[in-house]
C-alpha cells in the first residue's frame, strides 16, 4: 500500500509552519496513511527580519536560519527545486538530486507556499550587477562585497575608482531597504577604523526611494523619525528617485517628477525593490489577483479539490475586508488555518476561516533604534528597539536558536565587529555583463582578463581618442590580449546600452583548447583583425566593414 | 621622499607575526622611514588547529579566523595575490585589485613566508574531486558537502548511489587527517538523527594512511590510543593504503605492500596529504632543501642582502641540529627572530639566531578526547583534551576571539548541532572532471545537464550493452540531450582513465548563442551523428570512423 501524500511547496515560514501544524494535528493513524512532504530548495528557512544584522555581524550568519528537519520532524523534506506542477495529473516534478534524473511526486493535497521572486526584467543590469537581499546567501555576499570595497579602496590610487568603491547604493525605501542601509552604514563606519587610508568622510551611502517618503508601510510620523535618524548618521536619502539601470560601475537614477536622469558611480548596488509573482505559479490555470493566487478564506483554491495556497503567493481576503499583506506574521497564521482545514477535510469536519488581521509593524534602524506600530501604538527609538529584539527573539524557532541570538547580542555590545572578508564567492567564468552608453568596457593598457561577445547594443573601438570602428551584436572582442598575454591594445566603449557575455581567461583557455570550432574561429578573427590594422587612415570604410554582423575583434 | 619598505609575503601566522613584531619593535621615527607592507590573499588568517571544529559546528565558522588589520595595525595590508618576485630588481608584482592592472612594489627588505601548496599533480582526479583541508573555505565547503550527502541519501532510492553518498573518505593519517575524520564522524553520527531514512549503521567513514600507523608525528603509544578510540567510534582505518586516484564517484586505493588496487565508491573525498613547495618560490634562484628555501639561523637568505624566509617555506636548522618542522609554533618564533634581526640590521646591531626547538604536539580526537606530548610527557583522553582547548584558546590572537571561542564551546555542550546546509557553492559552469576506467560518464535516460570534451583518455559509446564506438581526445559528447532537452539517448563509459572538460547547460547555451563558430560546429556534429545512426549493424566500421580525432558526438 502506498501512502497518500500532503505535499507542501514552500520557500519560507508559511510552508514550514503548515508542515509543523500538520505534524501536530494529525494522529498517529492518520500519519500512517498520509505522508507530509515538504519541498524547499534549502534545508533551512531564513528568518528575514534578522538578515540585516548579518551584514554588520551583530548576529552570526548561521544564527538567522533554522533547520527545517528539526522544526518539522514528522515531515519528509525534499531539498530540491520545483520543476513542474501538473494540477490535472496531481503530480509535482522536482529537480535532480544525487542522480541526473527528475523525481515526480503525486499528491492528494497540495499546498502552494512558494512566495515571490525578484523580477529582474524591468531594470537593465539589475540581474547582473545588483545584489538582491532576501536570503542568507545574499546577506553574506553583500557583506563580502562591503569588505572587498574597503580592501580595494585602501590601496587604490585613482580617485574616481576610489570614490566608486566607497559609494554604496540601496534601492527601495521600504522596511527591507531601510534596515539594510542602516546596518551597512553602522558596519562601514566602524570598519573603516581598521584602515589607514579611509575615513568616515570618504563613505557615501545612498538610499533611493521612488515614492515621496521612506517606510510607506508605517504612519508618516514614524517614517519621518527614521528619515531624520538615518540622515543624522550619514545616510543620503533620495526621495522620488527611481532606479533605471545598473552597471558594474554605476547606477542610473531617474527623478520621478522631472524624468531627469543622473548617473551615480558605485561598485555596490543593493536592490530591495518589490518582488513579483513566482514564475512557476503564473503559468498555472488559476485565478490571480496582482500575481497572487486567489484563495477562499479557508486558504483553499476554488474549483480544485485538495489544492491550497498561502503566504506571499496567495491573495486572501481578510475578515476586515483588506487583502492579507505579504508578511511572515500573516503567512504563519494562514499556515495554521490551512493545516486545520486539511485535517478537518480528512475527518469530514467543517472548514474554518482565516481571522487574523495583523499585530503590528516593526522596523530596525540599527544601533539601538527602531520604529514600531503595535496595536495602534506608535513607538520609536530605544523603546521600539528593545521591543523589536524582544519580539524577534521570541518568534525565532527553537530554544537553541533563541539562546544563540541572545548570546550574539550580548557579545556585540562589547566586542569589536568582525571585518574579515570570506572569499567564498568568485565571478562566474561565463557571465552576463551590462554597460550603459558611454561606459568603458576596457581601456588600452588594461590587463586582458576576459573576452566579450556582444548580445545586444553597440560599442565603439578607440585608438587614443579616435573612434576607429563600431561593433554590434555578435561581435567578439578582447581575445587578443588573452591569447598574447599582453595588455589591451585598444579601448572599447559602449555606444548604447549594451549586454555582453564575458568569458574569463581560464574558461576561455579550456574552451579554446578543447571545444571544436573555437580555435579555428579565433584564428580567423585574429587574421582579419591584423588585415584591418594598417587601414588606420580609413576609419569610415573600416567602420562600415565592422558594422556587418561578422565576428570582428579587438 | 618615498618611504623605504619592509615587504612581507605571507599566507599564515609567520608572515602576520613578522608584521606584528616589526610594528612593536620599530620606533615612530623608524616607522616614518620604513613602511611595513604585508601581502596576503585574504584579510584574515585561519587558525588551523580549530578548523576541524568548523565541520562539526562546535566552533562558529568565522571564529577560527582573525583579522590581520586588527592584529597588525601598523602594517599596510594588500589583499592581493603575488604574481611575480624579482630579486634582482627588488620588486614584487601583485595581482589586480579594483582595476585590471597589476601593482608593483619595491622593497628594501623582503620576507618570504608563503607556506606550501597542495600538489595535485601526483594523484589523478585529486584537483577535480577531492576537498583540500587547509583554509576556512575548505572547511565550509566540506561541511556543506556532508549535509548535502545526507540530504540526497535521505530521498535516494538506488542502494548503490545511496551507499556512495554515505561513504566518506579522508586520505592522510597525520594530525590533520585524524582531526578531520574525528569531527566528521562526530557530526554525521549526531546529524543523522534528524533524518527519517538514515541510521548510524548506514554511515561509513574511512581513513586512509600510507604508512604503518596513524599519527606518525607522535610516539607509538599515543597513536595506538587514537587508533583504538577512532575505531571504537565507528571509523574504519586502513593502514598501508595509498590514495591512487579520485573521481566523482570513487577513490582508487593501493595496498602499499601488495600493490593491489581497490575501488571504494564515495562521493566525498578529503585529501590531507602533505603539501609541496610553493610554485612561485621554486622558480627563484635560491638554494633549496626538499622544496624549502635554505636560510641561516638568523632567518636571512644567504647571499641576498635584505632577503629573509621563514615558516613552512624555509629550511632552518635548529640549534639541536634538527630541521625546524613546518608548524605554527615554529613559524611564530621564526617571525620574531626575523623581525628582531631586521630591526638590528637597520640599527647596525648584531644578529640573533633562532633558538626555539618546540614545546610539544597536540591532536584533538573530537568528543572530549585528545592526545598530547608536552615537554616529553604523554597525555591522552580528557586531560589531553582540556589541555588542547586551553592551549589553543590562549594562542588565539586577541581577547575578543578568545571569548568567542569559549562561548562557542560552552554553548556546544548543551545545544544541538547545526545541520543547515549553506548553499553558497555551485559547480563551476566550465570545469574539469576525471573518470577512472570503467566509470560511467553518463547513462542512457539521464537528464542532459552537461556537455563534455575529452582532454585525454578514451571512452566507449554504449547502446544497451553493445559498445558501438570508441571516442578519444578532442571528442565532444552530450550535446544532443542539451540541445533537444531530451534524456540521454546513449551511455558513455570511460575505457581508460579519462580527463574531460564539462560545460554546464547554462554556460553552453550562452556560448552557443554568442560565441562565433560553435553553433556551426555543433550543427555539423549533429548531422554527422545522425548519419551514423542507421549504421547500427556496422559497429566495426563505425568504431574505426569514430576513433579518428574528428569531433563526433552523442
């Protein structure tokens, strides 16, 4: 006899707590008949309110996560990604594990708790050059990036490069963006003391907010308090400023009232802009409201027996007539309602409706200050901060996790902050890069560390100040320096917004050595390039030649 | 006026402590004239004795490292790699930082403290498939790999794949290998309790040691104690067993007395085999002894004014006539001697010689047990373990680091061990893989997630059990499944030991879309492959055809 299955697809608190509640509510006999299965791409959940503290190091990085297997010991956990959902066949297909084969699970009940995903498509360069800020890996990567910027600025002699290294931009002035820049600011201002050549005055931290004020989730007086406090601590806040494009060296910011564009040089951009619907869910034949699946107040999806949705991916009308907001406190209670209703349906009992309407809102501002709206009361400063820490430590799953947090916070009071840079991340050897019009892709004399192929856009080739050629889609450049191991012999500048694929030296050498066709093509390109060389006095004809979609190179 | 420079190239305690001592010994006037510059590829040093505890999680991962800038505040720290050393010109060239340009530093005094590097060349597949165990990143990666193995074994149904996932091999029975397998064993045996389908009996941990006993650094009675203790805790110890080859799925082990080979299926191999000389140093025109630079007892390199060497990369004869061993306690004292002698030479004073001959040896066995030889006294068990912790906590640089260690150890007594799997690592999209003769590269029906190019060796193509072709160097295979998005339509097995370049689906798609020449070649290959298809009844001719160095594919 095969067991029936209650399958939960979850990436956050909603999914895990549905498994926790099901494990508690189901009797032993019911658990013999029904397997609780939970699919999550990690074996832990990230406690997002504490994520900003990982940046400053006031909480240890693995103290903001909780192991799912310990939280929901009765669930069967699959640490895989969801590849397909078939509502007709009542199956879900998961990504390969130890073997290169998919795994298909059938279900009797399916709970969709897959959250949202950052939508990169609207802002050019965001995917390639902005750090998201949602998961533990994001926080670690950002911290690594902050320390790297300090390390490089310490020994950098070019003042413009130094300025870019020491300018940090956070896009999005909601809770996430405000908490993120507050912790970045605290960390950087303390960390610079360990450097000889950087002072606090060299640091520039900029918060971009499209709307007219930060923290639109809160009442205006609290937002104004947070605004003044951040400015007092050295953060620059730009209101009515929308992020238009991101490159490795800058952000383009639009003034929302005048539509004027401004470029701010920076090597560190964090995007906390709102996430969009999960792409897998948007393909399902289900009624949606602003990208969220419309469910009944029982968390059941109408017209699909045994299908449930909750958390950020579900649109649930609250008893007060408001749409339930995408927060953890709501997801947690929806998970409880959902678990109770599944158990009730198994036992043939009546369904309950979701009655929670929210307790309050809390936002940390770093260094012993916060803002809070609880049961209609407005709190700010130290009182709100104590409340903030108290609430989140009690919300953290498990006594051991709570104890670890308290110890971290106690030690943080009197120990200096960690400034080590964990070099766990390296650039992908084959990766996309985005350039805005006018940006240098590389300059004559640079070390040749990458080869580029233009995916879209145009670039000009410069010898000195002279534009000797324009190249477009399909053009390859930068291979000469790689092959000869000499500095770049020309400069390339993006003439339009430009997307390129960059291949690192080591990957290129592997491919050149072993991938059939590449060596021949590269040789042909280099011969063509040599033929072009003497024609320096004929820029017009050369430009025409190079505009052809052939594979000309520098 | 440009400052003179004392330049230290260091990757461990020796280099950093030379900077610490120089900072303390030099007067303010001398520091105005001489810059202390330290080059290290990280901005921290790893406290290696504690590294095994990161695996089990009894110490937090960033509590085993110490920030160099705080330890040596008077030094100018360059977090770069060394690219070239020119002893004649008295310059050192560093890798690029924020800009694609090298940095060349001149020096008046140069201290070589670059340690050793793992030599991958002797064991096929070691670079590709074995984890080193020297730096923090190695420990983190290994921990991640252990949890991943448990996660995958939990849901794996193929018993052979499951066995490989739950078999863990450590090569090298010295301190490092013994401490590593002890902590792995402790961690895994506790962690399995959180899994439904894995028990302690499913775990297999194997320690490979070429010599006749483990811990050759210690007296025989202590080594025998450690041996019995590990076996009692479930570790398998193979003496006289040398690592001959590593693949993604197995290790090949040689019986050192009979030369018989045995293959042990495993997905996790750790190599703690001895490291070799640093490749950069072996090219210098300096006298060497077993890959270490021969220095005088003052740590000065003979015949090169202002050149010094210390730590694992230096061969220093001790006052007792022994060669100074490559341990941190010796490197620390050599650093002091070196710093004192540089200062003495600046002041025209006489040089001192290195007089330290070692205090003792300590090895942890995990779970409240250790072995120790201190001042000729032999200790084992709990007493040695208390000594071990006491010694290392006092040796750890800085009070804050010491306090953090103590807190970790206290919490570890009564909190459960963390079983979260930080997914910070992903396979390189372009990487080398090694296969031993007889291993499947992929099987018919597998999902096509990679394309392969043979770098050396031969493979056979199988349709069912029939060998339909042999392919060799330069052959490409696996692209059909990638392009068609269908499961593999044939199997490939390594006929000899084989090295391949594997390119991931995503990287291949980027290259196919944008790298000139590839699309055409792939189309040609696929047409050729189709032509071969009907010739299934002519295996001999096909085989002959495919043996040609052309780019045939499956």
